[in-house]
């Protein structure tokens, strides 16, 4: 296990980290966790604005990227 006394961008301290495994030990798991968090933020922004175009513009991504993100969020929610 990689343990850093000063933490990383996920958490200021390793013992307080929300990840199951350190991002340095499991880069793929970290990427999925980060992507999932981004998708949730996109879904929340869409819920507030109601506009895919506004969300895309605010996040400097294409409308298609927003639609993909919303689709992933809906699929994760449906599996729960």
C-alpha cells in the first residue's frame, strides 16, 4: 500500500480517503471514481439548469459529452 503522510488530491490524509484502494496502487479504480464523481456533478448541473447546452458551455465540453455523462448516471441509478 502506498501511504503518503501529506495525502493527495483525493484527501489531505490517507486515513481519511474515500477510496477503497490508494489511487497510486489502483489507477484504474481512481479513474472510475473520478469519472463517476464528474458524472454526478454534470447530472446535478443539468437538474439545476435544465439545459444540456448550458451545462456543456459551463464545463467546456460538447453537448454529446454531457449526454454521455447523463446516460452513464442514469444507467448507474437504474442498476441500484
